[in-house]
């Protein structure tokens, strides 16, 4: 898994505390943790993220063998407006 330079996935959970999880077919059967500090500067802000958004990221294997997403970029916004993170921009 650490040999992947990048992977794509979808945001499956967003916490109001600045973290969330991504699901990716590139790394099956794994919920990939991310923190707001892992977002690239030229992508959406954390408060603009929505569940279901498609993202590109670099998977980083941690010492405990879990996977963390860094260098995250939003590839495709979703029309899902059910989250509390703010308004959807078109």
C-alpha cells in the first residue's frame, strides 16, 4: 500500500472536529483517516467538504499499519446538501 503514489476515493464521513474518512477502491476494505491539515492549499476548505465528494490523495502507512490520507484534493463535488458543513457552490 505504501507504494501507491496517489489514490482516488470518496469522502464517507466528516467530523465537525476537523477529521474524516475516505473509502477507496484502490485500497479495499479500509477506511482511510484524514485530518484538515492534509488538504492541499488549492482545493476546498475543510468546512466546504461534503460526504460523497470524490478526492485524490496520497496514502501514507502509519507505524500502527493504519492508512492516513495526505495531499488531498477534491476532484468532483457532489450535489448532496444534507451535511451541516455549509452551502454548496456550483
